[in-house]
């Protein structure tokens, strides 16, 4: 393949992927609009029409913003690649730093920071316009900036050593560098999973031990029944940032924690909280977390091997607007363009995730009253303004959880 042929191939893939995303979004908007006037029959006794219409309008507003973001992202990617943006930034960094590794780190960091800066208006609009309009946003602008600064510093503290290490391995480990990088990547991810509950999450939210003794006793009885041990039950101040509610468990080994958003506990009954927790425990009991980690590691190994082959070819660099090849630029280019070529994996990954959700629901129905699980889901869909009528094809591409009607029908059939 020549550089010119790869350029044409890349532009065609980007155009087709962008058009596909826009087409799916338009289908989604049209399907929601067509069902906005009436609550689906299965939910008419539990969800009022105004709540259903709020969910339709909220979902539509987010979808329209995503459409604008899709076009913007495509333009930015073309600017960084074909238009020579990465090459220009690399030239500046090469003049400022002396060694290939520091030049590469500087280039990657500069591109990532610029990308983040360019995307900031979309994040601000989502938080302070859409989330605010529909009554979900609880953040102040000062808190938004504080979170962004913390995220930047945390990313630097964790990411810079990793990036230096990866580039060093790519430079020094010969033809099989991708295997060494994969091992480091696995170790890094496991480390983050281990330290997240105790060191990372508390940087952004306050976690307090559950004080409701009655609820605590019910949960501990459920944990004992399910054979699950955790380092504690915690309530997170989710209401500090959003009115959305959720529950999850995090960490592994002795660091496992069960976390409830304060907004969730305010809304659900004791039985419904148990059902939601049983669903989360279902992910643990069915080994979904380990399966997803294993799948992620397998995909990353394949991607790193592919990068190892591509970085040996001149057309890969030249076809993406880079005239001074380097390991750092190969790494940067690969992970910027790979989402374009892996777009068709979305339905497979979403289907895999939805399968796990069905299995976790089935486990919850075995351990608790499935009526409580159904009621909890209905409340969560309503409180989070999740549409009950997504476009089926759009849902297959993007939704990690089954649509509401399909999920509840599956639960009721248990």
C-alpha cells in the first residue's frame, strides 16, 4: 500500500463512520419523537406522561449534542492528521527537547491537552445547559474547574510515568516490544483497580460509612447469603454534582467496596436497594468483571501487535500527515485513528455487555423479590430520565444495558 492509497482509505473510513454515526443518531431522534406522545403500555401505570416526555426531550438533547460532537471530532482528527497538526506539534517539541523519549512524551501530551481543550465547550454545554435544563446538574462552575484540575494532575501523576515507560520499552525491547508493553499495561490497570477505591475516588467524592443500621443489617444479610465479602458499605455524596442515582462495587481482593449514591438511597425502598445491590453482586458472582478485564487485555494485546506491524511501514505515517516517523508518533497516530476502524466492533461489545446485564438481573431475581428489582428499575429509568423508547438499531450499537421494556420483560419471565 502506498501513502496516497492509505490517505484515501483513511478519509473514506472516517467519512463512512461519521455518516453512520449521524444516521444512527437521526434514527434514534425520529424513533423517540414518534413515541413521545404516549407512555409504552407496560409502563403506563408507573410512569406519568410528563416524566416520559422529559426523558424523550433529555435524550434527544444529548443526541443532538453528540451529533455536533461527531462532526467536530472528525474535523479535529483531520486537522491533526491529514492537515499536518501532529507533524507541526512534533516539530515544535523536537526543537524544545533533546532526547527522542522526551520529545515523544512532549508531543503526545501537547496533542492530548489540545484535544481536551478543544472538547471543553461540549463538556460545559452538556453540564451547564443540558443537565441544568433538565434538573440534574448540581455542580458549580468552580467545582467543575476544580474537578478538571484534579483530573489533570491525577492524569499527569499516573500517566506520565506510564508513557515514559512505554516509549522506553518501544525503543529498547526490539521486535517484541509490544509484548513487554502489554505486560506493563496489564500491571498498570490492575494497580489502578486496586488503588481506585481508597486513593483515587476520594479525591472527587466524599465516602462515608452507611449509618442506617436497619438498611445496613439488610445488606449484610444479603452479602452473607450471596457469599460476598467487602471492606465496607459506603454512601457517596453523588448529589454534590448530579441528581442521577446509582450503586456499584469497586476494587478487588481486600479493597472491594460497595458504594451507594445518596440520591439512590433517598429514592428507593429497602427491598429495592437490596435488589439493586443483588444485581451488582450478580456481576461479581458471574465473574463479569474478570471476564471484561480478560477481554480488554486480549484486545489490547491484539492492538499492540498490530501497531508493531504498522510502525514498520512508511505509508502509515505519511498517509496520516507525518513526515518524521518515530515510535511516539506511531503510538499517537494509532490510538487516534483506531476508533474509526474499530467502529463496527460496537454492536459486538454492546451485545456482550447486555448479556452480562441480563445475567446479573437473573441473579438478582433469584436472591431477592423480582418485583422489587422491577420497581427499582422503573424508578431509576424515571429519575435518570432514560428513554423507554430508544431506536432498536441505535441501541444495539451503543447501549451497554438492555432497553427498559426488554429488560423488565426478561426479569418478569424469571
